[in-house]
């Protein structure tokens, strides 16, 4: 038995027509056919179908009474439109048109010219403004060059004399007729004053280009002791430039974590950690959840307690391949290095015989910049750089809070499974507490119970220790 | 383009306005019919046609003769009519909001705009005129061009300066929208 090939009748829910056809969805015959068939029917009424499409319409009409009815209606509408009377022109327009041409003095091509003029009309004011701006700019440049060139060294000296700080006599004793012996004393005295570090051009001799050197020595003053390098002003022939300053080397360091087992690399790494009090470590891994598993094991081995934020707990439980962050304070460079080495060791253990399971390879060590601190503030809800108020009493209890409150909170956290603190296997209290968060800067969870718990348990940092933000970059 | 049209245009460009008068006389009736169905008002239709001729005269040197002169003229007229209808629709919307009532564009009361034809007087004719007047200017234009002028998709695309696919879809929507409006009108009546 042959089955019908085309399904003609359809429901409005299958209608994929655009928003402009919303009128037809509510009711009416048109809404009962899919849009493709309706397009065929309207094009059929227009007489703009190919022979193949016409055959398709014929089949459609043969099978669907709705299509037949809609086509009849569309054809009737078109017929009525065609039959609408053609209203006669009330009056001949020839004379009015020619009169208008004469009165308005129109000419062929005038409209195009007018359009061009309209299109470029906006350029007039713009050109005026541009010209005015250019003239002002040139005047400014010319004035600057004129005054810069015409300003005599004497005037500059007078200006320098009017400025507060050491006098010109202090700066140029020879020119004021002082003796050489007194000269040296004056020079030494002037060097002792902070403002005297600024070199100024001589009032008599033409100014020379002074090149700043890293060692602070000056090529034209071999007898003079080298001046301190910082806050030195660089002088060009005419213009006084901003003082050059040394900036700390903030370039990150890339280290293969397993190389930390080597003595020399380890010592270099520890030395690097000793250069600052805050670091951000980026640990790229293929699976954040698996990498965190290594961190957990390493922390347990090294007696580091982990406070895991609820959001992070959920992700770990579901083994989500997301990024995690571990924040720890008051650790020495050696302790942090030991943790990293242990993480690498746990990774090797977990990936033994399965190289694809290895998560830890290299890490990027960078000093904690203002941007990193801001990032940390977003995650924690507070700036950890702010000193901890010494509210806790001698026994570590906060006298501002009742013991009942603290106990109730801890019991509640224990019952709800929050605030997981992993105790080391030995049962000893943890040497350090680290906070684990999901690394989600878009939807952070500052102010969570776990973060509060961590922040409340913070202690004033010891000298020589640092804070570290370890990012496990293992998002899928 | 016919050779006669070409000759007349050349004369116009040489400054002979009388030659343009011949072109006006030749095409004004046909142009008026189409424009009248677009604006549904005799006075507006006359104004649109007159303005279209004046615009055409001023742009005559830009006419390259690639298409029929009437097609070119018709394009100018249709665009002028659509612009006029858009303005009217905007004003009608403002009035509707002001009064808080739904208003349909009122039929032109002037006698000249209501030719005494039997179909025009019939219920069916009145209904379709009202439905047509409620269509958007773009939809109305394609229906008038197709059903009343008998233009092909290709010519319509050239006149409206849109792709043929746009003409096809506009006509499709216009026909279905007209059908829906007529069904509503039948149910209300």
C-alpha cells in the first residue's frame, strides 16, 4: 500500500514563520498550513512558480482541502484587487508640472547637484572647526618653541633662585667666586641636602647633555664622588625630563615543579620567594578536580588544614573540571616550596604507569601585584593585606564574641558538612590553614561561612613569611 | 526604453521643457492609478505624482536608459508615496494614543476620491479597500504593483531596489495579512 508522501496539515506550533506573521497564528485557515506551503500558494497566485513547483502545488492541492480553500481565497482576494476600478485622473497634470518647473526654475541635473551639496553640507562647519583647531595648535607649538629658544640661561637661573630649596650659589659655587676649598665643602654640604640631587644647567656654560648611568657616575665630573642613582634628573639640551627611578623586577618565573627536587633549582626558587611578601602561583593542569586531589593529599601529608568553601566543595564532589584556588598565609619560602614538591610527588604517585593522568608540570611564579590583591579581595570579600586587628585574647578567643556563638557555629558547620577542615593523619593540629575556593571571579562567594572561618582564624604573620595564592588552572 | 522616450529625454536635457510635458502627458494616468492605491487619497495621489515628475525632471541627467522610463519614474513615485504614507501612519498613531481609541485611517471624503463604480460601492470592494489601507506601505506597494499593475518580481525588485527574495517574502506576507484582515472584517460584519 502506498503511503501519502506529504503531510499537509500542521499545527501552529510547527509554524516557523517570522514575527511579521504573528497575525496568522491565532486563527484562520492560513495558520493551519506550514509556512513553506503557504509560500508556495502565494507564489502560485503571483504566477511566479517554476514548473516543478507548480507540480508540487498540484499535489498539495490534491491532498489538502485546507490548501485548496486557502488558494481559492487568495485568488479571490487578488481578483478583487485587480477588479478595483482605476480612478480617473482628476485633472491633467502637464500644465501644473511645467508651471512648477518654470516657477521654481528647475533644470535637469539640479537635484543631483542639490543632493551633492546636501551630502557635503556637513563638511563646511567641520572644515571651519578643523582649520581653527589647526591654527590654535600651530600657535601653541610656535609659542612654545619661541619661548623655549628665547629663554636665556640667566633667566633660568633667576627662576631657579626663586624656587624653594638650595640656592644657585650652593649649586654653582665656582661661579659665585668662592674658593676651591670652600667649594668642596659647599658641594658636600649641598649633596647632603635632598633637593641638591637635582642637577641644573650652569648659568655661564652652556648646558650639556647628562646621560644617566646605572652606576651613577658622570662622565664630565671624574673628581666628584658618584651621586646616588635614584631621583636623578635627566637633562637634555633644553628640556628637563622626569627623574629616572628604579622599578622592581616583576617578571614572572616559570619553574618545572619536579625540578624543585634539585638543590640548585630549589635554592634559586626559595631565593626568589624571599624577594617579596606575596606571590601568585599559577599551576596549569588538565583537570582541576584531579589536580586538587593531589593538593589535598599533599596538604594532609604536610599537616596543612584545608578550609574548603561550599561552592568549591560542590564542584569537587561533582569532579568538575574547573579552576580552584588555594590561599595560604604565614608560610616561609621553604614551607611553600615543600608543599609544591609534595604536590608534584603526589601527582607522580597518582599518575604512576598512567602518564596521561599527570596533572602537574610547570608553575608560573609572579609577585603579588595590586591587580592580584584586588583579585584576592574579590574572592575573599576583604583585602587580606589589611593588618589583622589584635582582638583575640591571650588564649586565642575573641573576647568580642560569646563562646556560645562560636560553638554553635562550629557545631552547625560540622552538622551541615561545611567548613571542612582536613586534619592530618597523625591527628596533630595543622601547622597551617589554607583556604580553598572555586576560582570564579564572575560569581565569587565572599562572605561565606568558610571564608569567615578562615579570616577569623588568621594570626599576625611572622617576619620573613609570605602569603601565596595558588591557582589550579584546570578548567575544561 | 522606446526610441521616442529617449528622444524626448534628450530634448529635455537640451532645455526643451515642452518635451517633458509630452512625457508627463504620456505617463501621468498610469502613474496616478498606482499611486492612488498606495495613498488612498486623490489629492495626495496628485501631489505625489506631480512631485515625482518634478523630481524626475531634476534627476533626468542621471537616467541612464538601462530600464524603462516608466519603471524609473514609477520608482520615484512609489518611494515618494511610501514616504508620505509613513508620515501619515506616524501621525495616525499619535492621534490614536492621544484619544485612547483605536482608529482606522478614515476613507477620503472628497468626491473626487470616490469614483462611482459598482465594485467600489459593493461591500466586497469597500472591505478590501479598508483592508488594503491597513497594510504597511511596503506591503501595500507590492500588492498594488503585482495585482493592479501586473508587474513581475524582477521589475518590482528593480523599482523598490530590493532583492527578488524580499519581494517574494513581502508579497507572501502581504497576501496572508490581507487575508487575515478580510477574515476579521467578515467576522465583525
